[in-house]
C-alpha cells in the first residue's frame, strides 16, 4: 500500500497451534502488508523448540524465549539451564515473562521469583526482554527498581495507563501497543498510545491473540502479523501523525530496542 513502509511486529506467537497449517498464508499476508521483522515469543518450556525452528527457517523472525507466568507451575527442575541454552544458541530476546494478577490460581511469590531470575539472566546475557503485566502495576515498578542490573525491556500490549508511563519510562521501559487499542471503548489504551514518548513506542499484534477490530466494524477471528496495519492506523490517529511517519519511527525504535540494523 505505501511503497516501502516497513512494519515491525514486536510481539507475537507464530508457533501457536492455532496458526499451524495456515502459517505460509499468514506469512505471505504479512509480507504483502509490509511487515519486515517479527519477534516471535515462546512462553513455556514446551514451545521454545518450535520458536527456534521458526527463527532458523525465516530470517525475518527474531526468537524470544521465556517462561510466562501462566506456565510456571509445572516447570521442570532444569528449566533455567534449558532457557539459557536457547538464549545463547542464536541471536534472541528474553520473553514472554512477567506478572499476572488476573489469573485464578495465583502464587505471587513464585511469579516474582521466576520473573526476577529471568531478568537477571537477560541482563547477564544482554538480551532485551518482553514483559507481560496484567493488573500487577503496583508490583512491577517496585521489582524493576530493586534489580541491581536491569536489562533493556518493553511492556507488551501495554495496559497500565498514561499516568504510569513516566515512572516506567524513567526505568527504561519501551511500550508496545496491540490490537486492544482498536477495540471500541479502549480510551485508556488510546490515551496511553497518544502520551507515549516517541522514542519508546513499539507496535505488535500478539498474534494469534487480541484480534483487532476490522474496518467494517466486525472483530477479526484471530490476529496475525498483517493485522499490524490496523494497530498502526489507530495509534497514528491517536498521536495525530501519518501512518507512514509513525511506521518509520516505530521501525527505528524497534531496531534500536533489538540491536538490529535499521
Ligand atoms: Zn503474548
């Protein structure tokens, strides 16, 4: 659509079983939409190898490996050593890791310990981190401040509101906005996308999750990297800039965040 507009999907899960069997078509649509780079995030010990396979197959995919708070309960005794192996075998990022206070059966102490040890590992290996945070906005800044060395990090599908962005940005945060800002009534998300410091703004699809609202007012069945154009449009409108200008800014931010050449 826009000649050479380059889009960067900062967070998705192409290894998800819901995309198996349609991945070729999903990737072709992503290319046609202008998506040139994709961060594919693993979230449990059982999907790291599939993320690694995808990264080895497609050079525009950068893999991320981490243990998500939803999957910490059954972790193996070797999980951290395995994670370190995945992180060192190829250029990569850490994540998806984080805190989730919206799950039914919570063990906050365990969540925080698993989060902290992965942040430490990321700092030691110099791997930028993608963080999941749901309703834990009172704890995340506290934990980040306590860390002796903090790796570079982004908060994916940011839902913390505009007010928290200043303090988090001071701690180094990048903010990634997803299809949730396309949904009717997400004024909090729109306000945050408008208020985000220009050099810290990223965009993502979280595919196949967070299906965006389509131009005809229906909600997509699933999200995919090509959905990024819809997220871009809403974020650009919120900030009063053109799609092309915001895409260029996001491309530069994403490359800087991931240590990739622009
Ligand atoms: Zn995710």
